[in-house]
C-alpha cells in the first residue's frame, strides 16, 4: 500500500509537471467517453427500456409494427395485422386461453379538454384502455384504485385514472381528487385513482397519457363519431401475459387462423375480390416488455447510427491518447535509463508508468461523466423540444456511468502497455550516449500508424457530417407548396368545449368574423387539420362509373375539410376551376377541389372539373362534384412525394351514408382542429391577441397549441436536426483530435531530429527544404489515411442512405469537401512544427548534443 501511494504521488507530480500533456489527454478522454455515455443514455432510455410494470418479460403483443391510428381493410402486401377493431380483439381474446389476460389499448392518443369544477379547462392527453389494462400490466394504484373489468361495461359509470405526473402538475397533488368528478369533453367522469409514480403507459413517447379511460366510454365522448362498435374500424393494440410454458409459435399460428376465420364473416374483407387476400393474413406475436415500439421504430435507425459514430469518436480519442503516451514515453527514455542505471528495478518502473496511465484515464473518465450529464440533457432537449413529461431519464444511469468509467480504466491499462514495454527494454548504457543523434526512430512508426488510423476515421465522420447536413438542408428548404411567413396555427377543440354539430356553423362564422377583424390579419383558414402537423385522414376514392377497387389497387387519397379562402391563407394557388365560396352551402351541390396529383392518379389526360367521385362504396361514387384543381403541396410526411388530396367545404355534410362507420366519420370531420391566421406583417404579441379573441368568442374554448406555421413545419425535422448536429459535432471533434495527433507526432519528429536538422542546415540545407522534409512525412501519413478513409466513407454512406433525403450516399461533393478539409487541417497541423524546424539555428541544434 505504501508503494502504491508513493506511485500515485509520483504520478500526480509527473502530470502536474506537464500541464499541456495532462489537459490535452484529459479533454480528449472526456470528450470521447462523455459523447459515448450521452448517446448510450438515449439508447438505453428508448431502445432498451422496459415498461415499469410487473415482470415485463412475460408480456407479449399481438402485432409488431406501429400502425396508427384508425385503419380499415387489409394492411400492406404481406398481410401482417397489427391493429384491430374492438370486435376482433374480443374474438382473439376468446380464442387464446394461453393468455392469462389480454388487454387492449388505443393505437393513437387523444387530446381532451379536462376541467375540475369551475377551473379553467386543460388540454390533456388521454388513452382508451380495456378494463383489465392495469391488472394485465401488473400495475397497482398510488391512490384509490385502477380500472377493473366492471368499469369497462356500457352500464358502468364513466371513470378515469390519472397519471401521477398529471395529478401533481395539473391538480397540485390534491388527494381529494380521488372520488371527485371532472369533466372530459364536457362529460362528467369520476376519478377513481392515480397511477403509480414512474408509470407512463404502454409505450415510450414524448407526451405520455395524463389519464386513462375505459373503452366503453368512447361512444360517450365521441358521440356520433364513435368507432368502438364498428367491427371494421381497426384502432386497438392487444398486449397480454402468456401462461407459463406457452410456446409462442403455435399460439401465433392459432391466432392467425382465428383472424382469418373472423375476416371471412365480414363483407368489408370478402367483397370485391377480398376473399383471395384472406389466406395471406396473419398475426405476429412479439415480446411486449418494451411496450408498443412506436418511438423505437421511429428513432431506432438514427440512434444506432449515432451509436456507431460516437464509437468512432471514442476510437479516435483512444488513438490520440495512445499517441500522447507513446510520445511521452519516448521523451522520458533518458530519464528512465538513468533511473535504471541508478538501481531502479524494471518492475517498479513499469508499475509507476501503469499507475500514471491509469490515473490519467480515471481523471479523464471522471471528466467524461460530467460531459455525459451535460450531453444527455442537451441531446434530449434537441431530440424532443416539445416534450411534456418525457419518460426518459436525462441523466446517465448507474449502468451507463459504470460502463463509461470501465472504458476509461481499460483505456489506461491498454494504452499504458506500450510505454511500459518501451521502458522495460531500455538499456542503462543509453544514458551515457546522446539520445538524439539517430536520424531514424523506429518508435515513431506506431505513432504514425495511429495518425493514419485517425485520419481515415475522421474522413468517415466528416463525410457523414456533410451528407447529413446536406440532407437536413434539402428537407428544410424543399418546396412544401405552402407559404409559412407571418402565419400562425391555433389548435383547439370545439367538441371539448361542449359544441354539438348543429352549433358548429354559427361558431365557425363567429371565428371567421372575429379573427378577420384583427389588425394586420389578411386571411383566416379553418380546417379539420393543418398542413404538416402530423395528422392525415385518408379514404379510398371511387370515380363515378367505375367499379369498386380490388384489394391492392391504389385508390387511397388524403382529404381535409376547410373553409372558403383557406388555400389563399396558406398560399396555395388554384390552377383550374374555382375555390370554395359562400355559395357552397348545406343545400347546394356537394363539391370538392383536388390537387394535381389527384388528377394524375384518377383522371389522367382528362379535364376533372365537373367529374364526380365518392369514397369506399360504389353507391357513393357520385357524392361530390369537382369544381377546381389546386397546386400540389405537402400535407403530411415531408419526406414522401405529394399524395392525392381532395378538400371539402366545412359548410357541407353528406347525409346519404347508411353505414354507422361512414356516418360517424362524416360527423367527426365537421369539428375543426386548427385555424391558420395570416398576418400581413410580423406580429409582436400573437399569443395574447389570439387568446383574447378566442376567449371573447367562448371562454370554454381551450388553446391546445399555438405556434407559427414555420415552427410547425420545422417540428417535422427534430430528429433529422439532432442527427445532423451530432454528426457534425462528432466530425469536428474527430478532425480536431486527428489534427492534434498529427501535430503531436510531427512535433515529436522535429524534437527527436533537432540535431540532424541542425547538421543539414550547417551543410547548406535551406529553410524551405527543411519545411518540405517535415511536410513530406505529414503528406505521406495523410495520403495513407485518405486511401483507407475514402472506401470506408463510401461504405458508411451506403449504410446511411435510409437517413438521407435528396442526397446520394456516394455524393462526390461531400467526399471532396471532407477530403479537402481534412487535408488543409493536416497541413496546418504539420506546418507549425515544420516552420519551427526551419527556424532552428545550426549552432544551437548542435549544442543540444
């Protein structure tokens, strides 16, 4: 122990004697280890996190992808069912006694207007779940009780369970909330309990539910738009606990057969050639301990790519540390040989060098933990800027911290081996000879090899950074087809304020009148949903006179409801015909306007104006007359091509439908979600103006969200922006580390050959010749690095192509720019010691010997 303490004190003195070396090594390790720990925190919180429930390994989900939120008909080409109607869920539940319990939960999420007493209403996220939801997950209450199967019946009172976070933030942690009545969408609900702290539901999301409602209350809340008892409306995910000893593959086959048997009883799946598709339909049973994998599937590829990039940065940092330690060991060779000549044992010297290396790595590891804490918070803020109650820990877990510190220890032990080996082979007689007389030094070969390795990896990261930056630029600056300047989007919920469909026309007229009267307003657009907000309503289009589409036939089209003048408000021009007018009333001919892609898909080489079409069923194929064609613009996913889109006026409701699902969808579509406000100049206090105006219309109307249209569009690229910024950060970091490594090796080269350079200059060598001598070595190392890095960068681009938009994975501009940047930094890093070598005075250089 005394010797260990002596070694530690000596190591600290040595590190203090070389502050430049120590600071450089610590910062290098801190950045490499901290970046990895921050990324692994995000990976653990999203990709590796289990639900906070009892025995999550026993949970299995029927379905393996994120199909959201309400679908009808067959899904995809492979027949993999992942989302189910309530009737189909009950059928699967009764067909699978292998499940101890099988629960169902809503595929999407709703935002509800919630009020307690006379307080101001709040916009809270809610989720419909089956009565056995909490018992299936093995989650008990924090207060009161959770839902029971008896709560999920038509005769039961309307009940709700609050999340712990919502109880604290929205109801001030008041224990009397249990047993009290709150209104949800203007309907009374009894709060029966509060879920435990840390429980965020059945999936990881940036905005988890604030409350859970029984499935049986969906008709109460949704009214005529309810879908609970529509057997062909798929909107539920099933998850359950299997009995011990259950073999999953036979259970999967059994449920697939039950699915196919049920589909044969439904005309929606058997008509128009659908019977031929039923044999393809099947279910996939997957582990459900991680919950519904929505966020994992959305972010998985990007996170894995960041994990690889951060690992590359760590490798470059380790190579830099190895270089620094090798250079330091070589510079201390004289000291070591003198100590050995005075009687120091080899084992003691090796132990001291290892102690110094491990101490250095521990200091760097501790600094890396600080970087990890700061980096984790920064990354989560960038990844989820609008998150509320994010169920992902921003701080690294003990496992991540332990892993990071272990890496730092391994780094110290691994890269302390080479200096220890050099020391163990030192000869005391060397101390009696001049140490700098040799014109060559074999110990520099490993250092140069490491520089080549660093340069190759740096080029890979730089190319990735340029590719991701170009991709993000293409995404953000593409032609969306809409104008966003001086436009704001207000999200609201008339249904939550108690409005019924007969009161909507008067409300919409009042909104148009009030907002249009505001100073600076030049357009007011009311819509079921606004462009690029993440929502999308779609139906199968049937042209009048055409037969019903067969399964697999492309008939889908996005659609929306808007007021007259909406397209002008968002800056979309008409290319033929007319937009909606005040003459399009409830008693006039039902009309629609369509985009150019709609025309190309359904009316190629035809004039669509005056043509009729409908949706889903042939008897409705003459429902709407096309009165205009508008220019294409992106409604939903900005990464995809423009889809066919048709718009209908808010003033017309089709009453010819006979099917409950069609009637419900028509009624629900009459309730707007957004208002786009167009100002003729920048505004200072939009939020205050909008809130006052909405309160003047009706104090019960709640502002769910208010942001500029620019911000709404930009929100589609949060993950792309995060990946591009981190890739750029890693690329710059790798470039700096590689430049520092090259500078260190070149400086060491100059220091070791000072005597040789002095002799050369004494014999007539010119300063440019000396600079050229040093830079030749630099260029050789960089050239070898580029030779290795270019093929590696091309391969990396191929694996990144799924994350790119409008950029080839073999982009020559990215490769050329990264190569030039790396070469310039390398030449600069090499030129500084080369210039120093050229300024050596021959006599001073010879005196060193």
